């Protein structure tokens, strides 16, 4: 099995010029730049090499962002779900009843669990928000 590369391993493979670019960006943005700041650097780059380096930095940043998002999505959250009622002639005002906290990995899963737990057949659950 191949050893997973660390950020330090990647940094060690950079040229001195690339390390200087990173150092300058960290100083300029007072920390690790976000995706918008990297895009700004791409637009302001005065050489093709710098532009290409910033584009690669952007790709790397997006990969880390997506990987972090994936880890976040694997975690169960607590959602407030309630039955959305009303909206019909005899009961026109929409209101929410039977509020519950449902643990799930996504809003969709929380809604499905709520509907199943409460045997919803006419009015259905609606996710009102994430509690944590």
C-alpha cells in the first residue's frame, strides 16, 4: 500500500520560487488564502509560470475543500423537522406541527426518517434547519 502524502511532503517538492510565492501569499493575506483570494492572484499574475502555479494552487484548494465537505457530509447532524400543514381550502394558513429533532447525514435523509417515523401520508415533514 502506497504511503499517503502529507502537506509537508508536497511542500518539500516545491521549487524555491514556488515556496517564495506561498510565503508571500501567506504574508499578504495574513494566513492561508481562500479560494477567492487565489482567484484574484491568478488574475493579477504577471507571468505564465506564476499564473499556472496559482491555478494549481486553486485546484489543490478546491480538492481540500471538497475533501473536507465530504468528511462533513459523512457526519450525522441533528435537524429540526416538522409537519408542514395547511395550504388547502379548509385550512389555508400554512403552519408547522409536531416538531422533532432527527439525527441524519443530510436534510433529505432527515425528512425521509421523519415521514417514516410519523407515517406521513397527506402532510409531510419539512426540514426547518440544522440544530448543530
